C-alpha cells in the first residue's frame, strides 16, 4: 500500500488513552506496531488525529457526559506518545503542525470521528486527503469501539478505501473490540 495515493492515519495515540485517565487495553503494543509500520513504509503520508478538549467538555461526567476528564488542551494527557517523535526514522513522519489535526474542541459537541478533525488552519481531514490525492487509508489508534470505528466508517462512506492494522489498535474491552472488528469487516473495511 506504499503509494502516493495512500496515507496512514494515527488516531488518538495520546497519553490519557495509553496510561492516563482512560488507559485502554493493548495501548503500548498498539503504539509499537503503529511506529513499526510507519518505519517500514517511510514514504507514506502520515496524519495524526488528536482529541483536544476544553476543561468543560460535554463528554466529561461532571458536565453530563460518560467519560472522566481526558485529553484536556495543554496537559500531558493530550500529547501524542513520545515514540512518534523519538522512534520514527523519517523526520517528516513525526508529528508536527502540518500533519496534526484536532477534534473535540467545541465544549458542546462530542466528536469520535477523526474525519471531523481540523488542522491549525481550519482544514478538515477530508480536505487534506483530497488535496493530496489520497484514495487509500490505513488506520491505527485508540479506541477500536469509538474513535477508530467512527473514523473508519466516515472515511469508508466518503469513498476512501480503508484498511485497519489490527495489531495497531487499543480498545476499551476485548469483547467490544472483537465485535467492532466484525462489524467493520461486514461494511467492507479491510482488517490486516
């Protein structure tokens, strides 16, 4: 899949989902597998999606949501895992202003899908992908049942060819992960 019309999208590989307030199963392994895949495909375009919530976000329990506070703007928990800065061999593949898109910044709106993420200039993920001629997507990230599922389905519905690296996923629980993988396969998403 290493062609100019393909991209690897890394979803929410953030500390709060890895070892913080919402730590997910398989998170450290997912980071390792994602980084290894990027190093094995150094010319593929890379985009990072990152939850970036205000402290009063509607998804937090104290504001009527179902989650503990997480990925609050300006905190360590909102940062992309350090492996993507230190272990990626191609410096152009590391997280930087030009390839990080954020979601969940409106305190009144829940956003699971990376498809809704925007760049620092306000461009959507879809605009970024279309401008660069991307047709095929590989996803890694957290969490299978929520942000990966929503991102994969939105990309698929927008006519991108979507694949998911299963070893590069972390999840809330094993049963939910397995059920989501089955559902995504039935929708025509490739699991590798």
